[in-house]
């Protein structure tokens, strides 16, 4: 998928002839998804699309070589890392990063990584300077065609790091000395103070009902501590995780696998909610899942509204999100020119108009769907794409994939 050649200023009415393109009917965007087709029952029971397909990033080609082994750096270690610095790209541990490198400097950096431990650092470029905290990315599939050609790869986020010193810096080629940041895991509240006489009443809570049963025991434990039990409950990672999973139930019901482990969940939420760069960087800075989860709960208080980042036109809302990938409703993809896009998938959107160009299946991120460029009908800003099924048996028939940077959220 290559959007770099589309000129949004020429996309005025978003229409094209049904006679000329009979297989792709152009809908009025305001009416694109009627209430009958956006019912949650439809999304969960009639889906036929395989959610595992987008996560394979098959558009990169089927001839990538799978690399064996895994590299885990020791917590607190100081290492020299080659850095990939991308504007508004913030990688979290566990997140997949697909890449197409066409420039000689980046291809050379990848070659060096492949000859060593296959690990590079991914850092966001914000407001003209590098963010000092990033995430290591381990390459697990790659096609290296030689120093004078392009390179395609898939990498996965592993560990957070802090930049201590930039060693060399050239055109798209940066080497830095970094410190690998540990993930701090705290034990359950009251672990050191809890009363042994109450151990026979303790359970391993999984549901809200279980946690309520434990509250009586926690209240008794708190008697010998300086604080009441409700204070400690705010720092219980499993209780925080349950609250977040409950508030994300609308996504889980639509086919997404939401992690239960507090650390994994905290990173999953950070990469799947529509957050701006500053919010995502703040989450990446936290050393503990509890701190991340506490902050993320605040983002899920209400059904937030999504608006155009340029003109503030209403586009949709948080409850319109649904997963078209097993990795969640927001994913990272790249086009042939090497541009990395973070997109959120919505089953309903407004205030958009489509390019008059016919839908294309070239380099599509969702096999079986053709894409059409979508722009804001009020300001002409580039918003993303509408994806339309080209096979009659696919459900949903259509959906929107809008870029994270084109949207911003606000409370109702």
C-alpha cells in the first residue's frame, strides 16, 4: 500500500462511477454503516476474516528468512545500539514492527545488526529531537538483498532503554550508548504484613466477585499497617488489570485477545489506545506495570470522541474501534516506500470522503480487502483508508483504517 503518490487536495467529492467500477459501490460516508450492519452481534458472530493474517505482514513477501534464536539483554547493562529514529513511531515491548528500508544507510545498519545480535533501538523523533527513552527491536524475519538494494524485515519490541550518550550521528545512521531499563515487578499488597492466621481464607482472585470476597481479609490485614485497605488496593496489579479488561470488554467481545498478565496488558493498552505521542512517551517512561495501568485506567473512563487532528471535525468514537488483527484494534504497518503507519480500525466513521481512484489490492495490509484513500471532507487532511472486501464471503464488508496521527481524542 503506497499513499505517497496520492494528492489529497484533488479528492473533492469522493465519488466514482458505478458503471466504470461495478465491483466497488461508492457509499455516502455519512451513511456508510447503517445501524443494522454495525450491531455488535454482527461484528462478533458473522466475522469471516482471519485475524491472524494482518499480523503476518504478508505484503512484505513470502520469501523472508526466519531467524532462529532470541536475544534478551541483561537488565541494567550498558550497550552500544544502532538507533532507528522515526517521527511519531513509539515502539512498546511485545509490539511488531514491519519495515522496508530503501536507503543505503538504513540497509547498512540492518546488515550490521544481522551480523551481531539482530537487535536495534527504536526511538521516536518528537519536536525535532530524539526522545531519550526507546525500545529494543529484535529482527525475527528478514530479506537482505545486498548493500545497494532494499531490505524488508519484521522485528518485535523487547526491552526499554535510556540513551546515555550519542556516539556517532550521521545521515539516518546513529549509534548510542544506552542502559537497558529493568521492568520492576512489585509483589501483592500486604505481602510482608499480612496475618498468617488468615491464610486459610485467602484465594487467588480472578473475577470481580473473588476480589470482593478478598476485601474482608484485606481489611483485617490493614489493621496492622499505617494505611487503610482501600489505599493498598489501588496498587494491586491484578485488580487494576481486571478493571481495564472490563472497560475493554467491547474490544474483547469483537475478537481481540486481551492479555491477563499486568505487564503485558499495560503495554498492550499503550499500543492499542488512541493516544498522542506525549501520552505514549509518558507510558514508556514508567518502570512498573502498576504505574502504567493506573494511568491507562484514566483513559478508559468514558467513551472518548475521535476528531480530526487538524480541524476538530467529528470522526468517530472509542466504542467504534474493533480488531481486524489478533494484535488488537491498532496496528503498525509499512508501505513500499518505507513509511511506517500506525492505524486504528473502526467499523464506523464520519466526515470523510474518498479518493476518486478505484480501490486497489496492491500491497494491502488486510488480505482480501482493497483500499481507497480517505481524507477529511472539511479540511482535506489525509486520514487513512477505507478497506472494502473483494471477496463476497468476507465479513465485515468494509471498515476504516485511520492513521493515529490524523486523529486526536477528547472526552464527550
